[in-house]
C-alpha cells in the first residue's frame, strides 16, 4: 500500500479565509466505514520539500505506515500556510509544517489541532537552519540586520519571528528588519547578486550556501527558544473528531518511524539523496541537525505562541485544552 509523492499546487493563504471548513476523511468515509471495507485507512500527508521531510517518504518506502494500517499518499507544498486550504477542504488529512502557521490559522478562527511532534531545533551548535550573509559586509551580529533585507520562505512565519527575537535580544530594533519572501531554492542566488542582505535557509540549502565563497553563517535564530519544534504534524478539529482511529494509527506510526530512522545507519542518507536530489556528501551533512521526536513539545510551543503575540503575528495565544492531541 505505497503511494508516490506528488506535487501539490496550493492557493494562497489569503484565499483560505474565504473557505468554509468541510474537513472529514479524504475518502468521504468514516473510520468505521473504511474499517468495514478494508484493514487500511487512507491518509494524505502534506510535506514541505526540505531535507528533514525525507523521513516521511522513507516511512512509506520502508512500509512503516503500512504496518500500522495506513495507506499514505504524500503531497508537497511550498509551506504549511499554502497547504492549509487543502487541509480545510479534506484534500489533505495531516500536514507536516511549522507550528507558527497552525497558530496563525487558529488565530483567524480556524479549528486547528497539533497531532504529533516531528523535528526540533538543537539547543546549541550547528542547527538545521540558519541565517547566512555575504562575507566582509560588517554583518557580524543579529543587531546588524537592522535596516537590511532578509529573505524567508514565508512572511510572518517562524523565520521572521525567531530572527526578530534574536535581533531584540542582541539589543537591536526588530521592527527595522525588512523581510522578503523568496522560495528556498532561489535564496542563495538572490543573496549572491545583492538583492537581499541575508537569507534564512534550512538544509540542504544552508550548507550549500555556507560552502560557497563569499557567504558565511550569521547564526541559528531557532535557538532563541531552546529545543524549538521546527515542524509538527497538524490537522483540523473536524478531522480529529471524526477520525480517531486514523490519528491513533498515525501517531503510533510516527513513533515507530522516528525510532527506526534515527537508528538506521544508511537509510536516512539515501532518503535525503532521493527526496532532495542531492549527492551523498550533501545528504550526510543535513542529517540529524535537528532532533526527531514524535512527542509534542508543548512547553516550547507555548513559548512560540507567546512570541507570536509579542510581535503581533497573532492577537492572542490560541493554545487551549484541545489544541494538542496527545
């Protein structure tokens, strides 16, 4: 019961606000009906095409989801916010993406739930994403970003937020940083030609850029919240309430997947090489720069929500007793 990854062309986030949530299983059946017809439950997973997302196609290829009674189809999108419309309309069941997008959607009145952990920033050292700048231009600390153009893949997301807090912690004015939205694969070229002054890049784009003459690492802003979840699994309240068995299988599969992935000596490298179409040496650099954990890190996510309120990304903290499905 393996399904191939296929690209997903999502509508913009603004269009989501006009949609009425319909949710429910992608197949239009309840879990009970699906179980009566087959031991497998169909589950469509949305992921972003970056290195650590390779764990999902790895799980499909290794049969881990199948072992837990799930027939998984993978769809890819540029960012979590871009995949929200498909989640709301039932085209996707669960999205693996950054938690800031989930909280923004909840702040807009959408019934969103975080259903699993996934990957988390390291507390110190070389991390899964970072901010890179051109060498020799005097950008040596976070406060030096004042007045400069900084590229992130999505505005008012986790990149902007952690950079702003890092700038403030360094004594700078976070409101003076100008953020520009650029897709990850295009960031390095825009930095090299001078269209932006800094880029927020994950792996493998981060290590590719840092290995280029004239580009250097400024730092890792995610570490402003030690152990910050970089991405989580999330779904709609409607799907959660009507698909308890599917979610239970998904959560069990994720726990098994994380355990197998981090203990597999060769499979993860091969998964990154295939998913990102990069050579082995690049794939090896990208592995385990973040910490995989299927458990939901509620404390750090609470800190993230507080930062989003602080900088006006959301009006109020959306976390309540139903926000985390553990």
